[in-house]
């Protein structure tokens, strides 16, 4: 186990001031995440009210202002999430905590009429989710499919099988 020298303490102070996560601090300094947290707490680098979570450090007043402006401009949760590198639900929760009016429901395209085009539209939605970083397991849960089915659908040579 590494001893906390004055140099390491100064580096911890600097990294926390730069809003780095404890995972990153531990990795860079060669200590565990929990060791960095404990030392920061002992040094008084964490707020007494416990608001030391990642959300607290990530959402600066400037970022909150950008978030609010983007939402008022009509940006979708997906667009905002890509901008801040956060999930749609994280953005929605932050907007709710900020007291911004409930985000409007994202508009969906009209469903195709026939069965083949319905399957193709569903495949496109699945591919869209995969392209935007959702895991195969998340996509499978979202669409009520098996993981193997999602893998099959994501193949380039897939064609819909429509029973008549």
C-alpha cells in the first residue's frame, strides 16, 4: 500500500479541482478508488452534505445553462445526450431535477402498413439503437427479442421473413 506523501496529497487536490473521477484519480496515482475517496474525505475535499457524486461535479452552472438552452431550442433527448455524452434517461432526470418542464414525448414515425415494411422499420430501429451505443442485451430487452435474434437482425444479409 502506498503512503500518502505531501506530493500525492497536492496531486489529489489538483485532480479533484479538475473534476476528475475517483476511478481516474486512483488509476493515475496508483492507488485504489476507495483509497482516493477516503483521503479526499480526510482532507476535506468532499462536501459535508454528501453531494460528491459524479453528477455534482459534472453539471457545472455553465453546462446546466447549455442543457436548458438546448432543451428550450427543441433539441431531442438523444441529441442532448450525444452532446454531453450521457444517456437519454440521465438527461431527462437532470432536466427534472433542474425544474425544467417535463420533456415532451419524442415524436415517432408513422408505422408502415404491410408486414414486410413493418419488419424492415423494426430492423432499422434496432440498427439505429446499436449504432448509438446501446448494447445487444439492452436492444433485445427493449424490443422483446432474444440476443441471438438481435445478432441475426444486425447481419448485413438479413431479409425479413414474412409468413402469408
